[in-house]
C-alpha cells in the first residue's frame, strides 16, 4: 500500500551531492547491442564510458547456453568453446574488455547472465537432459517472453560442478575485479519435481514425497536452501582462488526474488556470500521506485556491503525518459546508497551530455 508521505518524499533536490565514492556501472549485453561484437566497437564503448566518468562494466559472458569467451569447461559440457556469433570469432572479448577497461580505470566484472537458465533447444539441454528440472506434470519449458527456457537443477551435483567450474575458470584465467550473477541464479517456483530432486527430498524426509503445491512454505524453503548451498560453494571457490575477487549479485527485490524464483538473496547477503548488491528497480515512475528503495532489506544490507540500484535506461528502440533517469540517480544519492548501474549500454543512446551532467567528475568505486 502506498501512503501519501511517499509522494512528498519523491521530490528530488536538483543539487544532489555526489559522493567521492560512487558505483557507476553499465551492463554490456549481446542482445540488441553490437558493443561486444568487434574489437573496435568494444574499445570505442569503453573509451566512451570512461569519458562519461563511469567506473564499472559488467560484460555478459554466459548467455543463451554459450560462453562469450573461449572456455574449455563449456567445450567439455556443451561441445562449444565459444558462442558461434561471427563477431566473437578469432578473439577473446573478455580479455579485450579487461585490457581496455583497466587501461581506462574501469573495474571489469563478468556477468554470468543466464545463471541456471538455458534455451530449451540448446546443446546444453540436449546433451544433459538429466540436468534439467521440471514441474509436477513433467513439463520443463518456462517461457521468458517469446523464448522457451529450461532450468538447470541446482541440487544436482553435476550442475553444481559445471557452474562452479565455469566461474572459477574465469577467475583463474582472467584479471577480473569480480564476478556477477543476477535474477537468473534461482529457480522458477513451480520447478523441482524432476526425479533426482524428488528422490533427494525423500532421502531427507523419511520417504515423504514433495508437496503437490509448489507454494508450500517448507517445500519452497527446502529448494531455496539448495540454491543457497550452491551460492556458498561458488563464493568459497572464488575466494580460494582470489580472495580479493568481488562476488556481486543483481537480483530483483526480495519478495519477488524469493516467491517467484526461490532466490533467498537476503540470507546470502547476511551470510557474507554477496559483497556487492545491485537491486534491479526497473520502475516506470519515481513513486514506485522510491517505495522499493525504502524497503528494510535494502536499508539493512547497506549497513554491511555496498548496495547499488539497477536503473533501466531503456529497451530496444524504447529509451526511458532522461528526466526519470536523472531523478532516479539523484534519489539514490539522496538516500546515500552506493550508486547505480544502467541496463543497458545501447540504451544510453545519444545522451552523453545528459549522463556527463550526472557524472561530471570521476569517482572511485565504493570500498568493500
């Protein structure tokens, strides 16, 4: 319920103070964007972001069942060492991004965008059908817009090994500043009825089968705990290789993340598995944005770690009005959060003057 005080609080000072340390990030995608698909585009994009006083890039490296960097782990599991997109062949996009980003003072944090999700027709799904989880009726496909997806079973030890190996391969082989997962590092609430998970549940519940209702609180908690255990594995595997490598997460707001995707990031943050939190608040107006910004889990998390806000700059051919973007950035500053990251590079559009007005001078990333 929205109360009238939120309306009053939505007034934003035009002279919001810029902190000396502020997260200024951008996600670099391989969808609706060409920035990753040539060395020239990538160099120009990173140079542009540095000139606009951004300090962090999150380039996607795991998407549509492929890695966007040469991966021996992906080759073993999927048969593909690299995404077959022509613009990625004969080069190592991630190595280029790190080289150019570090040259220009930007942190580079690879983004494992698809997490536990895969295209239904991917070689990953075809070659490992036992890794795919299902609904109670046996169906597996979950539509994401017009795209059919399947989900890897986070309770399956082979899935766990694959995800951990994929991440640690990047941490071991590249000079990354961190790694990031997002809202896809979870599981749609209706899934988890595959034979492996059912058997595992029975082993831990004296032979009792999982409840028929996927919303059953104990059944939701049990599945969420399996994802939390995988997050713990990832965190400690990363830290064993490089203690200073940041573990970043960009989830949806807490209730939606848990209720819809069994992603208990609140627990992850409190246990220390998340060292940078960027909550996606893609809201069409300032009132709704502020309501989410004031939720207690955000306010409590910011006492432990840097908490930034993901802001939607636009979708394909649909830029968000720059006035709303400016108001959202200033609101984040007024609430003294760690900063912002924009989804996504291409939707920054031809608005460099506006973004430079938001970020007129360089800023360091917040310390962890």
